[in-house]
């Protein structure tokens, strides 16, 4: 500043600072803390899903909540990103958006398709196969996060099929339903995958969506606190009443404690219990016959062609497994009946073995 006159750069800085304060005031400290806790729980579930996909330990740190705009986010982001978006169609309004930078997305994709994760970390473009693989990973993450969020809110959430955009930094970031200057809430996490990835992943929400989430959870907490205060108040009143205390002491003295007496055990035939199984006879059950199982990478699956042979983990003469509603019930062998395949049950699994199979 010269001679008391502000330069244009200083004016722009002050204007940006004022705008930031205005944006921050749109989200109270309690709402910000609550959203951070929601993000922490839901993304922890998402990290577990990603860990199972990659077969590597995934850790996500405590989130940082920021009120911003799509334009500011784009200006502050220099690395190309993969943008993954779903829209809520039930239970909430708005969208849930995940952003992860392209080099880390390439590592995730290569881990899934059996490529070299070391070379992937230096790329800034993705092949169609890599985009497909990382989309599946992010789909599992956002699905797990949405399930966790639904459990916290106590309501059913439905989301649209995901859309994927690879943003290279040249064009504008396009998110359905969010304008460039519209206020959004950014929840940023630090994500690590073993010693291969140490990066940041972001969730973006409409401000209205955040308000709906936090108001719902904060109101539930308020009701819980009010109930607790009423219980404490009732307890305090009972303690302050001498008449109530004397009555309680008199009741305690009047109670005579005696040792229990048990009748002699006798061997009697078990009485037949009433059978009401007819009530559930029409309940449908899903029955599956498993020929065998195997595990293959995405690369091996994509390489399959008509005539390819996939070897299963079961010998030809071994009995097939019969599952009812996902539980192993029996074993059998394949038969042909009137030109249709069937299965002849050769063994019913005992109750003990069925319990063991659940583990």
C-alpha cells in the first residue's frame, strides 16, 4: 500500500478473504464437526471395501471439512483427477461426488488388473481398461459409504448409477446440478495404501444435502440429551425426597431372600411340540448348486473367448455342493432328466457340520 491507496492485488485479496468468511459462516461449528464425524465413519467403511478389492491395507485419516465453490476447487487443483458422481434419488437430495487424482487412480487400477503399480504412479492419463477398473473400485467405495450413511440417518437411501469424468485440468469440472459459483462442502481425507499411495481423496456435497444430514443427526442427539436430563432430574427428585427414601428402605428390609429349591430331575419322554410349519410352507427359498469355484484377475477374465476352459477347484468325481439361502445343506451328483440337468441328493449335511460351515 502506497500513500494510503490499496493496490488492485490487495483489494482482490481482501475481497477473497471476505468471501471466505461469508462461505464459512454458512456451516456452523457443530454442523462441521458432525459432518466430519459422518465422513469419518462412512469413508472408513469405504476404505474397508477398497482394501478388500486391492488386497492391501487402506487407511483414511480424519477428514477436513471446507465450504467452497466448484470454481475455487478447480483453481486450486493442479493434478488431473477422476471425478465419480452419484445422485441421491431417495432419502436425500443432491449428489455425492468422489475425487481422486489420476496417478493414484492408475495405481489402484493396475493393482486390480495385475499391472505394475510403480510405473502407474507417474502417469497422467488413463486407458479405457484402467478407467473401468478404478470406476468399479470407486463404485464399491461410494456404495459402502452410502450404506453406512443410511444406517446413521436411519433411513433408506437410493442412488443413481455412477458417472465418471476424467478431468485433465483444461476444461471445466462438470458436476450435474452444481454451478461453478454454487456453494458446496468439501470433505478431504488423506488416504494411504501400504507404501504405494499417499494421497488425498475428496467428497463433495451440496450444501442443502449437508444441512439435511447434520440437522437430522443433531436433532436426534438433542432428543437423546433431553431424555437423559429428564431421567437425571427424576433421579434427583427421588433422592431429595425423604419419604421416598424411607419407603424404599422399608421395602428392602421386607424382602426375605431364600435359597432356591429345585425338584428332582426325572427322565421323562419329551412331549411333542406343536408343529406350525404349515404356516411357512409357501415361503420361497433360493437353492444353488455349486460346481466349483476359482479366482481370476480382471485381465484373465477379459481374455476369455468362446471355447476357453476355466479350471475349477473341484475334481470331476467330487460331490457337488447344494446351498439353500446361502447355507450349505447337502451334497449331490448331476443327473439328466428328460434332457434337463438335475441333481440327485446323496448326502444331507449334519447339523454340526452346517454350524461349522457358517464359520
